[in-house]
C-alpha cells in the first residue's frame, strides 16, 4: 500500500486528536479543515447499510435534490422521440436525440454525460443500453425521476443539484454531496438532506441494524467517522 503524503497524515492526525465521534455538523466543519489538495475537492459521504442487495426487496435506490446543489456542472443526455426533443433543448439538455446516441453508446461506448433522462415511449430502445449504462448507475429509472414525459422539469432538477444513488452489491452507498469550497452550513444541509432520504428508503425487508456506519471525507482527505446515533436524530 503506497505511503500517504505529509498533508494527508497531518489531516488524519488532526481527526484522531479531535474529540470524536462527530455529528454531521462537526463532520462538515472538519472535512473543510482537513482537505489536503490544491483543487476544489468533492465532499463524499459513504454509508454501510444492513441490506442484502442480492434480494430485490432490499435494494436501496433513489434520488434527492441537494438544497445547495453539487457544486459542479452536470452534463445531461436526453433520449426522446422528436415530439419532446425541442422541449429538452430549450430546458438546457447538453445532448438531445435518440437513434444516433443509442448507436454511439452501443458501438463506441460513448459516455460523455453524467445523467440520462428518457421518455417512457422510447424505453424499448433505451433498454438495449442496460448492460452498458446499468453498471455505471446511468440507466434511466422511473423511481429516480429520469424516465418521465416532463423532461424540462427533470432537466431543471438535475442541473440544480438532484443526485441519484444506489447501493452496491456489498451494501455500501457512496456519493458526492458538495465541494469543500461550500461553507459548513451548506455541507451540513446537503448531508442531512441525503441522510433523510436514505433513512426514508429503508426497505421493510431489512432487519436489524440498517445504518451500520457513516463517514465523510474530501476527495483526497482522510475519512471522518460520524456518530450513527446523532445522524439518526438529525435525519428525522
């Protein structure tokens, strides 16, 4: 395992010397103080959930509009029939079309976008992209609001900071909730909004401890363990 740099080690020592475990607001303050890179790092949140995603009734998947956005530009591809394409273009989609983009993804493995929005009437064609988009978390889905006839509203929400998330096969959930350039309140508010939605989506089939661990970190910084009980109270 490669040796961590001096700034990382100093940041890690600062966390270890602090009086943890931390609540969400304290973690928001600490993640800014321990960011180690010379660029505007993302603020990442990582959860370990007590679910077994091999069972469909324990899958945790959804979306949430972060109150302070993500801090980055989101590239949106809209796959729609001609009747909805003008609406998508006017709403600010970066790429709009159908056949040509389905072919580019299938034949050229083209993936220069962050979110795919599709109308229900073209899902027969879009479904062929499942093996490419699915593993990358890019497949449009009605539950996340990315399969809809109201493409303008979907584009607006995504551009404003709506994110999608999905638990992996090991029961872990990872996503970015902002940038270290955000102030502490903005990071805290985004983290709380995300956690509220994750808790709301707890599958009825999940037994025992649902939220097993939570950490917050910057892209290049050390993880900050967050007190589980404090998160449960703040996420209500």
